[in-house]
C-alpha cells in the first residue's frame, strides 16, 4: 500500500507521516518512509538550490525536477510495494499537480509525466490556510513559502484534486494529537476496506 500525505508547507506532513509509520510498524507492518523532494540526491540538490535562489528555473523545469526526484526512487518503490510493504510518502504526485497548476501549468500534462510512478492507494490532505503555515514558521521560508497568493492557488488545487479522487481531507489546523487521531482512523478504515 502506498500512502501519500499532501498539503502546504507547515501543514504537519512530516510529523504525521512519521506518526503513521510508527503506528503501522506497531501493528506489525513493514513500512518505508520517504519525503519529497529528497535534497540528498543529485536532482534534489538542484531543487534545493533553486528554492533558495541559487538557480533560476521556470515552473515547468521545476516540476520536471520534482518528478525526476521521485523517479529516482521508482525501482525501490516498485520493489517495496511488490513485496507487500507499506510506503508512506511526505508529498508525492499530487504536489506537482498542485504547485504546477498554481503556476499556470497544465494539470493533464503534470499527471501524464508521472503516469509511470505508482498511484497512491490513499492520499491524505492536511488542509491549512497559507496564513497558518506562516504563523507556524515565519523565518527561513523558501521562495514558494513566501508567496501567499501562490499558496492559496496551491490549496485550491489540492482541494479540487481531493474532491475528484476521494482523498481523506483532515483539518491540519487542529492540534497535532487530533490530526494524528484523524489520520490514523482514516487509514485504518481504508486498510480494512482493502483487506
């Protein structure tokens, strides 16, 4: 099973992905946790430099880099999923659609270039307003995190995707404990349906 945790920066994706991994491992499942972008790979280093103003790539090139960063993990993803393991991703395919669409790119193209990647079995959207993200982290924000109008469009895209694709939507402005409980309950329900 592939589980994607999506949402704006500071929505709690990394925290909830770790919590979910711990809970699933406690239940005896083999779980792999990935976070995208992975800044430690060659492609990830290019992304990091671009986010901090050291490179100037247009939106289409940025999304191609994000997608390529996920493709770096495709052999491992295929092997883990083929072995029956659970993979939890902090961001996956939907983030390229959301951020790309928010910058005027065609969502159908963004879907198409990611078609060879595995499709998540469950996507959880931790929904917060951009202002909530700023309140949680006001300093050291990258170029996307500083653009609140862009983030509002990203949030709109996430919500449209969620409505079309039957995602789990959780109010990310709740306490960490309430979000953790909501995510765990939703994943448990989806896993029960798939067994």
